[in-house]
C-alpha cells in the first residue's frame, strides 16, 4: 500500500490544464472560436447578394412564305435563285451551286442574312407557270439573343414576314420573351402582367399587343392572346409582322 507521504512525479501537486489565473478562460474561448470557424459555425462577413441578370430567351416565329421569281431572280435575303427552264428540270441555284428540280422537290436554305437573326426557308417547288417560278412553304425566323425595346418601324427596305406566328410559355415572375412585359401570376381578375400600360389583367382569349424592336435590325408588330392561365405560368399565342433589316 502506498502511504500518504510518498511523492509522485508531479511533486504531489494536482495537474493544471490551463495554468493559474483568469488567462485560462480566454484560452478556452479562443479554442472554441477556432473550432467553430473550422466547422463553418462562424462565417466571414459578406456583401449583399448579387441577383444574376436573366439570360434573354430566344424568340422564334414561323411565317408562311411564297417565292415568286422570274429567271435570274433570287429570294430576298437568301441565296436561292431561279435560273430558268432546262431539259434536265427546273434550273435553280442554291448557295451558288446548280440544281435541277421537279415539282414537289425541296427548295431550302438556312442562314443569317443579318446580324443576330437566323432564317430557315422550307419551301417546295410548285412549278413554272407563264415563265414564273413558284415555291411555297414556311420560313422560321429566330432571334437568339433579343433585347426588346419599344420603338417605331425605322425607314429602310426590310425583309417583311406577315402572318408570323409564335407560342410563348412564361413562368411566373419571368419576362414575356420578345416584349417588355412580364407575367406576375394568376388572380381573380385573370392573368396579371407587368409593364402593361393601364389595366394589367387578361382573361382567356384576351389580347395583349406589343410593338417594338427585338434588336436594332428586327422590328415586330405583335398581337398576343392568352391561351391558358395557371398559377405558375401562362401560355400566349401571337401573330404579327416581323421586319428584318439586312
């Protein structure tokens, strides 16, 4: 049995964890703070949250198109030319290359006749009547990066596409693509739109008009109609005229 008079290697004193005096309290608090910082409990001060600018959604229209060409003429804004009749078929030139078509054949081209605009001609050869070549179909007009602004149609000689159709599905709180409007949500009075002059509500089948530019070289005169209203989104169907300045 070890007697009470035997000294240990600590000299008979109790071990001290943080030394004497109030300094051990500060040491303990500092250690706790470092531990919390490492575990994410204490964050560095940050500035105000930055709201990202919404990326403009592309706007797409589809318009009926009829090419009516005399020999040597081209579709405006497209490298699609009618050369003339030939024993091998209807002589046309697509992007500078000769082709010989029959009735019902395609007469297509896709490209960009102006900055920020893409056109996709999807035509079918109708034939040549009284020396006039005709091809009918549709043209798709795409503005990938629109920046809509209210503006009048400028002077010039644009490519004009009447009866252009577009369908837009817009989430609540988001801008209506190709316009300066936004969808605010469903109410008892109908769909509510922001940026609209005057009464902001529209019921099913009601119209919403907008006239302006999608880019400095693209002008639209558009009538939208509400085809469905939901709390989280609205669907609009639009018809109008698109003018593209090459």
